[in-house]
């Protein structure tokens, strides 16, 4: 089957959205924790989180167009801090609920039944049961004119990681923590480590 641009455009909206969201394959869903200036804890599920650089340690993520209220984006801009929390197979159903649109005065932590915690006096909340927690400080928000989305760039301030998933060479074996991968908007997959390979070098 070949689907050209006209075929894609002719699809029913939900069908097209489902297909296009699946094409980039497995992604690592992360729960983004923020606190509003009025003191409401917010928790949102993002699957568009990616490594941007190691020195300085930067992580990027894409927020949907800011054409409506986006609590996570607005909290990050207003407070300058946020957290990323690994989703594992013990609570991915609860994490998925955080993709729902909650009223601004209601916390997704409470609505989804996820326990929050605060670490090292950091102003944004973490997910207590997450095996990998990352505290970030906002560095830049880049508006992407092509589709009106927002690229959020944060610098890592500190990491809390379970001892059993961190190896001596710095590898974070998140599969040991039961990390899940997501495809599209609603499919979750359990993952396992296939192998770690030697650094690739060219040779004839």
C-alpha cells in the first residue's frame, strides 16, 4: 500500500492523527511535573521528550500549539522549573489518565491517583513511584512556525535514579525499572534490553 499526500489529507481526522502519530515508532513517555503560581500541582504525559546535549545537559520536548490554555507550558514559563519522571509498567494506566484535560484548579496527581513528592527544595513536584526523576530549569522556548508548536529546552539541575538501574559506566538501564514505550496516542509496550554494542568505528 502506498499512501500519497492526497490520500493522507483525505483521511478522517482521527484516523489520520492516529496513523501519523504512530509513524515515528517507539517513544519514551514521561510525566512532566509543574506547579502553577497559584500553588496547584500539575502532571502531564509527554511522549515528545528527547536528548539535546550532554554538556551542558539539555533535554528538549515539544508542546502542542499554544492556541488554547496549556497548563504545563504556562507553568514552565511562569516558574522556570519542571520535572521529568519515567513511566513504568506498574502505573502506566494512571500516567495515561494525565493526558486528559483537567480544570486548572484541579491537580492531575489527585485525579489520576499518583503520589507526588518534593526533592531538594525543588519547586516543581516529582512522581514518587518513578525510578528516574529529573529536575530541569527552563532555558529557552522556541516557537516553531511550521506547525505552531513550542520547543521547550531545559537544563538538568539534578537527577534522582534508583541504584539498581545505574551501571558503573553511567548507563541507565531503564528496562530494569520496567520502563514502557509508547506508540501513537494510546498504545504502551513493555521493553527489554536486547544488547549493548561496542562503539562503532569505520574499518575496511
